[in-house]
């Protein structure tokens, strides 16, 4: 397993990752980000990757609508995903991560059918380029985030992986260890984000190692499932910012290095 961090696609973030001894950065080009501008920067990204010897492990897109009210794939959004897959391929990045919005006017079965249509097109486009496609278990403009959806969508699409984050399962009443036990063989990428729940309420997303997640068991279970992919730190707390935030990141790196026997 390799250790990395979610970052913006800027040269200073490749340098920062290198200084912290990380293997990779992850790039999230979400709704509101300029996909064309990102696509045009791919040569610069490739040069920065080689200069600092820091890989790009995953490129993802969150929060965008991909299916219209009739259950049809939105061509403009599909083309943006294709562009991101192109960048991933050129950077030798193995993962592209996508969600799929839920359309209230349609039945659950129709939504799953629409998701399968969308993701099938992404897989068909990405596979010849050496890029794997994964859903994500975040709930932001996405319904393919739990075992019920996975049984239908992933059960139909054998080549579709999962980007997994234990915090999303915890915050929505799931069992992240059972989900890993049942579906860990499909994990292509993992986010490291802390979670803290007090009296049933989400309080904060503190640094990994300073939260309530059983990371020791989780990492051991990933080994049971044969997981060898990336572990991507996701700083997400409104409390751990500035100097405190950097201290939290450094703590998480040290904590995870110990669990991964990298010290």
C-alpha cells in the first residue's frame, strides 16, 4: 500500500508531497472546476510528476449531475469525464473515480439502470487507456454508495471498482468493517479521513489517528482482502487548519507509516 494526499493540481503540492515523504497526490476535479483548463495543463502535470517523483494515483469528479430527469446520460458531462480519463492515462494514473446522481422522478431500478449505462461507457472508454473506473461511497450527488446499490450496479459491472472512505459509512449508520469484508476485493482506492461522532451527532473530521475509526483493524482487513492500492489522506476538518492542520497531517503520516511498517 502507498500513502498519499488529496491536493490541488499545482506544482507546490507535488513538492510538498515529496517533502513529506509521500508517494502520490490525488486530484479531484469537481463540479465548478474547469475541466478544459485542467486538461490543457496535463503536460505540466506530467513534468511535475517526474521532477518530484510523486505519482498521481487517482483523478476523481464529485458533485456533478450526470443523468437527466429522463434517465439519460448527459453528453456534456460524459465528455468531461472522458477528458479526465485522458489526463489520467497520460499521467499513468490508474484510477478514475465517479459518482452518479439519483433522479427522484425515476424508480430505484431505473436509476440503477441509468448508472449502469453511464459507468459502462466510462469503463469502455477507460479500459483501453489503462485506467480503472470506481464509484465512490460519498453521498454528494451520488447514490451508488452502499451495499444495496453495489449489489445491483457492481454486481452487473464486474470491472467497476469502489473508492472507499470509512467516514462516510460511519456518518450514515453503516458498518465500514463489514462493508470492507464483503466488498474489499473491489476496492481500487481508499481515502483516509477521520471521523468523530458524539451522542449520534457528527462533531468533526479530525486527523486520522486522532479520531474514532478503528484504523488498525481496517488496515489489517485491507490486507486480508489483498488490497495493494493507495491510501489518500483527506484533510477535511474546519478545526484543524493552518499550522494545526499541518501538524495533523504530519501526525497522520507518522501514524499510518507505523501501521504500514514503513518506518
